[in-house]
């Protein structure tokens, strides 16, 4: 599976930004898709994920502000970021995980999101 992420950039606090990630290759093996992020000096953390059945999971810090969506047939996953805060500034990585994996199997290349006025 290869992942191509896009959509990062500079956004003002309270604005909106949409990240997209497209998978190619053996997309039928994918169970879960989602996004991690890593800020300078911090560990990589899960932001949001969505299973093949549509179950979603969000970090507490983004609940109510970010929305994850997925098109299983196309192998895409999007992250709609509304009302971002400066603390959301990080490199965002999309990932995929198969049904039997405990950890992500594949990663996208990372896209920088900077929230600043």
C-alpha cells in the first residue's frame, strides 16, 4: 500500500483546513485508516481513525472540531479540521492498518499544518 497525503499548509486559528490521503496498491487489505500527528519535541499521537465498518475514534483534544471521513471504494481518508488551534500545529501523517495489525502498517509522507495568525 502506498499513501499520498495532501492539503496541509498555514491556517489561522478558528479557520478550517482539509487534509486528504489516497491509498493505492492492495487497498482491499486495509481495515483502519486515519491520521497521526507529531509536533516538534513531542511523540507522535493518534488524531483520528475510522474502521472499514465506519467506527471512528478521536483524540480528546480534537473531538468536536475535527471530522474524519473515508471512501473505502476509493481508498481515501480525509480529515476536516475546523476551528484549529495553535497547539494543532504539527506534521500530520496518514496511516493504514490491516485487521490483524496492532500498529499502523503503512504511512504517508507527512504534511505540515501550521496554525498561526
